[in-house]
C-alpha cells in the first residue's frame, strides 16, 4: 500500500503528468475500502449528462467510515486544508479540513459542478450573486442571497451559473467535508466583498491525490 505523503501545497500542474502515468492505473472494482467503492461508482458516471441529484445520491449512499477518512483528516494552522483523495480527467475528490471559525474566500467554481458532503462538524454555506462586475478591471459587487448551515451527512450541490459562494466551519468547532468536483477544479475566481474585487486563483493541494493510494 502506498504511503500517504504530505508534500505541502502543490499546484495542479505539478502532478497533472503523473495522473496520466500508467503506473498509477488501478482497478477500483477489486478494492473494498469505502473510498475505493465511491471512486468505483463515480468512474462509471457520465458526468456530461448525469443529473446532479444522481451524483448527490451516490455521495449520500456511499458513506466513508472514520478509518477511511482518517488518512485524509490532516489540518494545517490558520487555513483550511485541501487533501486530495483521487483525481482523473472527469472528477476529483478532496477532503477539506476546517479549523474552527475558518471560512473560505468567496469563490466560484470555474464551470465545474460541485458537491459537498459534511463528514464531521457543521458547515455554513453562504451563496452570493454578482450584482455588477467589470472583467477588465476586476471590479465585482456582490450581494449575499442566502446562508444556511449544513450538518453532518448533508450534501450540498453547487451548479455553474449559481456558484458564487463561501463555505466555512460553523458552530465554533472544527469540521471536515468531502468535495466532489466535476470536472476537477483548477482555476477559478475568488472575490473580496469589501474591496469589490475579483481575481483568478489556481487551486492547490496539501496532500496530492494519487490514484494508487487505495
Ligand atoms: Fe466552493
């Protein structure tokens, strides 16, 4: 079994070559760990045509036990950790570990569909609209549309076109969540609500999502 190796923050480009390397090919149908079962199901999904509710249903019905999750339950100080589980051309799975009261920047998903399942603790999810923007200058004025708390086991769907949002740990406690992005989330915009600005951002990993980990 491959060792879980924390390699610090990695740019998506750093490992893009690796995931196409045949050495990382793996038969998930033969594997029995919860993550391997989930990945096996997800690799059979036609993400271009599948309903969001179908994909969310797979997440709801394929729980990850504490043992499976523990390998990715790695926190870093003063920010949330993005711990990659698995990635191919169609989707990626990321475990995010949220220190208490820590929230993400407001961001969108660059055209990817997003699915979030709360694994422990609770998350606050705040949805925004872009009221006014200028791509030339990066100006963006937002308004908060809705805010709700997601408790353990709940699944949230984030759809392109209505994906400006912020997520964070709620209730003064740490939280852990599983995120599915289809396609993988590499480059997207983040927003500063007070300064009314937006800028492009490239996602990074705290643990790289090798496919040979299961
Ligand atoms: Fe998001």
